[in-house]
């Protein structure tokens, strides 16, 4: 699927909901559109499905321009956030609805419905009405219904948001598994960065109608393009400062937390930058240990125990609060309690420089 | 609140007695053997028998049923269209005016509706030759104007609560707009349509004022027959008729309520 320079405004003078978006999604990809609510990701999905008309720009699926093609003629199916199951039809009739529109012979429709219900493990409940199903069961039916016509592209609008936490985590694996089995391109919209990263092969981060960054989850997480992406995809500590110069192949930044060395291509001295460092990349050391570069002395303020690790807030000498992750794994690493003095450090290649 | 004060219970009982005792007495006296309405002389079904042999009442019942059928069906069609337009098109010139005018008959004094419709029909007849005199057609048209408001209010409520994503899902699955309407929208709003039809039917069946204005000499409706015969003195036959109408209307209204309650 190709999207080129797509723009949509709901009011003539308003901020566009989708602003000059270009995107290419390959066949059989699992692509995630990630962004905060109101960033335009759902509008983009509705544009692709054909429920909204773009002001400018092109949507093409398999080379065919979708302009003027109504939703019922597009090779695209959507799974709605609220599932939108037809309350007056049972599960099997819901799943077979799309197939019946193609006027396929009854036997073929029934066989396909059974196969789909088998795929989502809902065969036993085929005669139930949606009102008699749990949230997770409804989600499975909605998925089967959207897959029934073997669309070229399956759109998933916040597919797991309506489920409770445990079910959500199970369904992540199951959706991925189904994606592999059916070989259909999936385009998922979500505001949950963990969901996007764990399921998608590629993702795009959206904000205020624009795509901020696009790439594999690892690439975007490790190399965020700007402050928004860094902060939205996971947690990040930012040290604002200015480039001071270069030294031994490292860029030196004078920041509010002191002088920091970062592995980065040279920049003109005086350029305003932010040094970004993920919490899990900060090493915890006792206050006396100051032999490594990029040492930030501070005091532990709060510790949130999360089981496999603890998230700590550390107050630096500058007064800035920094987030760090303390592994609870082997019991050998030093344990710090609130109020303890310590030093944080990071290697020059663990940090990233953000200019915007 | 687990104990009701004596005053509250007394008020409640008084209220219900005030409302329903007269109706109950109509029903009870319809089974009276005596010719006098106020003297009980034992149980009898004779007035029901007489009722079915009374040709004037039989004719009026047929007129009333015809009018009610036409009026309910017409009101259902137009009221549904009005409701659909009001709910689905949030912005068009005159929307507020349409919304107000659709529901105005709910509060319009019937005497004014009746009078204005009578004047309209007379003027129309002079100008175009139609309607030639007044009859079932003119009463039905008048009742349609009344029924539209009720149908529109009921259907509008249902459509407002309607989840649009159901229609979008059907469109997405390859059903064209007409099929979406027939297979998704219509079955889901059908209870409201049925309820609207029943209410319009009921309204038409028991309307006296508007019917009196718009009826012709050969098209007397049941309420008109009752009203005119009561002026000559109440006959137990009328009690029997009133009881029958009461039963029909109770069944219809209860049916409409039930349809609206079930999801």
C-alpha cells in the first residue's frame, strides 16, 4: 500500500487531522501506527477504509488508486475498536456477512465460516449472539469477520484496548500468530507503545497529523529522531545543553547535568542539543566510584518495585529528576534505598543527541 | 426509605382512585343488565350483543379502523424520514426549524390543528376541486400530521442511540448503502418503527376533536359516535363500546412500550 502526501482537514481553517502523510507498507507486513489520542491515526485509518475523503493526496493499494472507490468496493477490511458486531445476528452470521455480500454459494460460505471460527477458536460459540459473549470472544469474532473476505489489507483500530490486561497480553501473541498464518498485511493503530513494539514488524510514530518517524521498533526505540518520539516510545531522560566541541572522536556537550561525552558525528560548537538516555542504560554505582566518563552524582528519591526490576527517581546535584532502572535479577548488584547517595553513569554510545 | 408515611400512601391511593375509578365504573356498568346506567341489576352481556347489531356503530368502527391504518402508515413513513434527516444530517439550512416544526403538533392545541386543517381543505376544494367534500381521506391526512410528530420523536431517539460503526462495518464488508439499510439499519430500528406505528394508530383511533373538524357526513368515527350519543343520554351500549376501545388501546400501547424496552 502506498500513501502519498495525504492531507485531511475537518474544518476549512483548522489544523489538519492528517497532514501531508506519506507511507509505504509492504505486502504481509505487520505495521503499527502509534501516537497519542487525537494525533490523526484513526482518521488515517478511516481514510484508507474509505469512510473519509482526503483533501489532497493519493492512497493506492496494489497499484490501484482508491480515490472515489466507496468502502464496499475496497480490498480492505477493518476491525473496529468497539468491534461493531451486528447485535441481531449470531456469531456465524456475523462472520459470514461479508461472504454473503459476494453472493457465494451457501455451502462455500458455511465452510469458510467454520474454518475462520476454527482459526480464532470460536467454533463452539457459533450460534451465540454478540450480547452473550465476553470482550475477548467478541474480539475474536470481529477478527474472523474482518478476515473472511481475505482483504489485501486488514486495518485494526486499537484492537486490544477494550480488553483487560492479561487477555491483552495473550492476544498480542495470538494476533501475531494469526497474522503469520493468514499472510494478510496488517495495519494496526494504537496508542500503546508496548503493544506497537511487541507486535509490529515496522511502526510509524504520529503526532499532530504528521508522521514523526518510521522504522523497525528497535531502530525507532534506539534512535529516536526527536524529543517527541524519544518520550512517547518508552521513557527517556533528557539533558539540555550546547555542543562544546569534540574530543577523542566523541562529541562533548555542556549540559545542565555537567559535561557529557556522546558518540556522535561532529556538530558545530554552540548547537543546542539534548542528550537522551534511556533509564535502563544508566548504570548505578556507589558514590565513590568515579573512574568512568559521564558520571552523574545524585540521591535516590523514590523506588517503584516492579518485580523483575525497580524504577527509581534520582535527584541530581542540579536538582533535575532522572529515571533509572535497577535490575532485581541476580542479587549481586548493589541495592540502593531511598535517600542513598549514588552515581549514575552511561557509556558514550548509549546516549543519543536530539536536535529537535 | 423502608416505611411510607400514612400521608403518602393515602395520597397515592386517592390519586389512583380519582384516575381509575371512573374508568372502572364504565367497564363494570358495561356488564349491567339494567337499562339505567346508574343502577346495578346483575351481570349481563346483552349490551355487547346489541353493540354488534348496531349498524351505525359498526360503520363508524370500520371508518375509524380505515382512518387509523392509513394515518399510522403514512405517519410512520413521513415521521421516519424526518427523524432520519434530523439525526443523520447534523447541519443543513433550516434544521432547527424542521426539528421544531416536526415536534410542534405534540403541543399544538387540537382545536387549532383541527380548525386550520378544515380551513385548508375548504380552500383546497375551492381552488382545485379536491377534496370533494370531506371523508376518510381528509381525516386520515389530518391524523398523519398529528402522528408524524410522535413517530419522529420515537424513531429519532432510537437513531440517536444507533451505533454508526455497525453501518460502517457492513459497508466495509462489501454491502452497498441500500443493503446496509435493509440488513443492518432497518432490523435494528424496527422496534421503534413498530412502536411509532402503534402509537400513531392509537392516537388516530381515539381522536375526537380533529376528526370532528375534518370528517364529512358519511365518515363518522367511533369517538364521534360515542360523543354524539352521550349527549342524548348515556346508554350501556356506549359503556360496552368504551370498554372494547379501552382494551384495544391498552393492548396497543402496552405493545409499543414493550417494543421500545426490548433492546
